[in-house]
C-alpha cells in the first residue's frame, strides 16, 4: 500500500526564518472578511468607521458584524427584541456576582476577572454550549452580547452595595443597549446625548481585525473548542494594560499627572517636566502607540471630539465635575507625545477621559470594551469554525544545544 506523499510545507524552514518577526509584527496570520485596517482607514465588513460612527447605532453595527450585512428595519427590530429578551442573567450567574461583593470591594477580585468567570459560568448553562454549528454560534453570540452589559450593571450595584437593578428583566426594556448599560450601573436613565456618546464608543470598540484578544479567540476556536471558552480567553487577553486595559490606565495616568502637578499646572512646564521624567525612566504611557497605526488611530479623534463636547457642558455632565480640565490636560500630553516621540494616541486615550466625564467608574472601562468587542470576537469565532485550520505557528529555538541526560 503506497503511503500518501507528505504534503510539502507551505513555507520552508529557511523561508520561515527569513520572515520571522517578534510579536508577529507585519505577519499575515490568517484570512478574514470581518474587518480590514490600514494606515488609511478602518472598515467593518466594508463600511468605513467614520460612516458607522456618524450614521449607525451599536445594535446595527453588532448585527452587521454577526450577520455580515446591514440590517433591514424589520431585521433590526427582530434583532433588538431578541437581545432585550436575552438580557436577564440566569440565577447561577447573578448569585456568583453577589457572592463576590467582598472580594470586589477589597480589590482582590477585579471586574474584568469577574466578567471572565461569568462568561464561563454562562457557558455551563447555555443549551448550545457544545455546538460549533453556525446557527448555534449565532444564538450564543446574541446571548453573550445581551448578557454582558447586565453582568457589568449587576457587578457595579454589588460594588456600590446597592440592590441589583433589573434583576428580573436585565434593566429597562425601553432602553437601547448603551442607555440600558448606564441605567443598570447607576439606576438613572441617561439623557439621550450621553447615551449616544457611549453608543458611539461601543461602535468604535466593536471590532479590530487580528488584535491580540481576537487572535486569542481565533486560536481557541481553531482547535474546535467552544465559543464561551474562546470569549473567556479573549477577555483574559483584553484585560492586559498593553491592550484593552490601557483605557483604565490612561485615566489613572492623567489623575497621577494632575495630582503630581496640580490643577493649575495644565498648559505649564510642570506637565512638560512630568512627561520628560516619564521618557527618562522609559515609562510606557498608556493610551498611546499602536502596532498597526503609525500615523494615528482613526477612532481616537472621533471619540475625543464627542467626549470633549460633553465635558464642555461643565458640571452639567454626568460625571458632575468640571471635566473639561481632563481634556485640556490630555491634549497637552498628546502634543508632547507627538512632538517628542512622534507617537499618537490610540482609541483608549480619549475613552478614559470620556468615560470619566460620564461618571463611569474606572474599573468598568475595560469591561465596557468587552461588552462591545464580544461582537467582533464572536464574528471571528464563527468565521474560524466555518472554515477552520488549526492555528499552530513555529518557534525560533534559542535554548540549549542537544545534550545527554
Ligand atoms: C489596543 O492591536 C489592536 O488593534 C489593539 C486595539 C484594538 O482595538 O483591539 O487597537 C486596542 O490595545 C490599543 C493599544 C492600547 N495599549 C496601550 O495604549 C499601551 C501603550 N502602548 C504600547 O505598549 C505599544 O504602543 C503597543 C502595545 C500598543 C504596541 O506595541 P508595539 O507595536 O510593540 O510598540 P511599537 O513597536 O509601536 O513601539 C516601539 C517603541 C517602543 O519600544 P518597546 O519599549 O516596546 O521595546 O516605541 C516606544 C517604545 O520605546 N513606545 C512607547 C509607547 N508606545 C511605543 N513609549 C512610551 N509609551 C508608549 N505608549
């Protein structure tokens, strides 16, 4: 019996060594129809990000990413009704969140880790959890998309020592996702203009090609493991301060500068000196830089403009404080980073200032990023399951030469 000739590797060892790039910088690691990002633009399924931020709602963008086309009005109505019907959490998840009250209050447990665990627990009770079929994947994607904001809302109530808002129905059915998220966290319905700012931030955060957390999810899906496990992996990756965690760290950095230099220092040399010291100590300044964008993150100016407009309303903003100072300080920091390092802000920098102006607690910034990016992750997980080849790159060995034991 002849053995089938071993398939020649697509890339020879020599070619592989020639294209090796640390952190896979510049390397194409797979194909996708979900999103394309270039220096010149960012498109979700062919729609450009400025067009979406201006003319779409987050629910429309979520439908686009999950289903692949712009929803008709009847499709959108059905999709939104399904999401509303899926917002409430199973008791086992709510009970877990409530059991973590002490750990959350002490800081031993952080919201991103609680969220990761909640998604895992959800997987234990989802009827489709072990199926990678397309229809099951879509059902699970919608359940995750609907329930993650509820997890964030309930978590915030527990941190605040308040009764859970919307335990039975997952908030207020008359509100869209962004407004309902704010309502579940605070107990008050946000003004339309503030809900729209959060809605646009969810559009901007929804999807971004093979970023670290999405690629993590694709690697897990690539072994034919399940969607909840792949999303839990994505949450673990997004938490890192070099990735999604940067939106929280960017705000903490601005608070540190304000504390060190004083409020009157905005625009003065004191901030320049603070930044120079950061450069001298090789400190990573959160909210700046990007692996792909070297001339600026298309999303950052969109969110900066929206957030600053809210902050300019002074104490009438949801944060209830003279928030404009954060944007003035942020603009000075941006200017120094550009002039001294030629490094642009990424979307996480304006996000920090904007969410702070909206009165959203800092530890919930990256969980809100999850509430949006779960749409991108699920679109990629379904795409990987639909046309899969296990993702298994090579490594460059730098260890000991072969030796006797
Ligand atoms: C997100 O990939 C995505 O698409 C991610 C994301 C998405 O939507 O999914 O866009 C979301 O994660 C945005 C990035 C958020 N992270 C941060 O803001 C953390 C700070 N940024 C840096 O850690 C860095 O810029 C990264 C992680 C974003 C990019 O890493 P790279 O590509 O390895 O960095 P680089 O090659 O552009 O930097 C070269 C040098 C650095 O050398 P190293 O210290 O890394 O060896 O430029 C300097 C630094 O010397 N530099 C910085 C800096 N970013 C780069 N110096 C100070 N502060 C920074 N922020």
